[in-house]
C-alpha cells in the first residue's frame, strides 16, 4: 500500500498547570528548557509544519517561531477543539499535509518512531486515526489523525461531545503500544513529583 499523505504536527498546550502552581505548563522548565521545547524537538523530525494549540496571548510562544492557533469557538473545550482548529487551518492552507500528529506539551520523552508506527498502523488497517498506548494505558491525545475526520469532529463538538477517546472509538481506529522500559515514552508531567521524575529520566 502506498504511503499516506504528509504529516503535520500539533502540540496541545492548553493545560493550565494547576498542580504545578498554576504556571503555564508549556513554559515550565525541564533541564533548563521549557517542556514545549522538548516536545517540539521530538516532533520536528517526524512532522512539519508544527503548530501550537493554545488560547490566550500567543505572544508568550513567540520565541518558538511556530504558528499558534486558538480553539475555533469559545463553545468548544478540550483537546478535540484544538485538533479541529489545526485540521481546519491545514485544510485551508498550502502545507499539503493530510495527516495530523497530536501530542500534549507535558510529554517530553515522545518516541522517535511515533509518527512512523502510527502511520504504519493506519496503512495496514485503513484506519482514519491511530493512537498510542503504553503499560496498559491508552493515550488518545497522542494520535495520528486523517484530516478527513474534520467534519465528523465538528459535528461531535457541536453536540457537546468533547471526549477524545469517545470520539476515536466511534471512528475506524487503530492502536499502537510502546514498551515502558527503560522508561515510559509517554511519561507526562502534571505535578512537582512528576517533574522530579522527569529530571531523573532526562538525558541530553
């Protein structure tokens, strides 16, 4: 089967970091660099262009040199709204991407084969979306999406259905699991304890 369309990347940076003292989670530093910088570095070899999904003042991300997209409307909430906004942006532009790789800003150790393995699963199964899992846990926001899903996604959000996994299981989907040794590649930072754990894992 032929290769699927080009892949763009989306960093979901909407977390308010309430368990990290209310700081903007994307800008919380790990080993002297913002979490967003770590995620962008992991995704850049795998997807282009990269887009940040975030509401509020986009100027706070100016140093990253990436497009910043707010949710399409104030009525939508959560990651699905950011994913839809990115899909609409790509569909209207000239990037040529037909797939969108999404990941949250609090997962600094994303695997280098993330896009490749999710894409392979989509090719093998004909799925419209493939998501990651590890250690028996699903990570639905870490996923590769066909832009052809945007109409279905818009309908779901317009009916108040914001759950990412609930949307995915309603589509033709695939799941790819990663090993958790020597560490979980989808380790996410939510608390000061998590940050301490990330500092122990981090290797430049």
